[in-house]
C-alpha cells in the first residue's frame, strides 16, 4: 500500500526543509509520496519545495497562487494523493 504524506505550507521557509527531511529519513519506507501544498506563501517556501521536487520524483508540489486556507490546501493535497 502506498503511503502519502501531505504537507500544508504557508510561509514555512524556516521549517520546510526539516519537515521534508524528517519524512525522507524514515527507515523502512518503500512505496510513498510526499505532496507539498504551498498555499500562496509570500516567502521562499515554494522555491524550496520545488527544489526538492525537482530532485526527487516522489515529491510533488501543488503551488497555489491564491491563499484559500488550510482546509482547502488539505483537501487538494488529499485529493492528489
């Protein structure tokens, strides 16, 4: 069974690297994906997430252009999973 990690991010440039790395460092993960939903951050969150997704095919970025809140971002991330 595939495991999906959904990360909802709004202005998380200080935390996003540690968050992603903590998932990637998990032992025993085989069939998984990481979906990052950037909820129209005004900082470098999207750039950082895009850098990870360009290097790792298991990481997918949904980059929203308009902030619609955590509920919407969570819904889109789960829908993508």
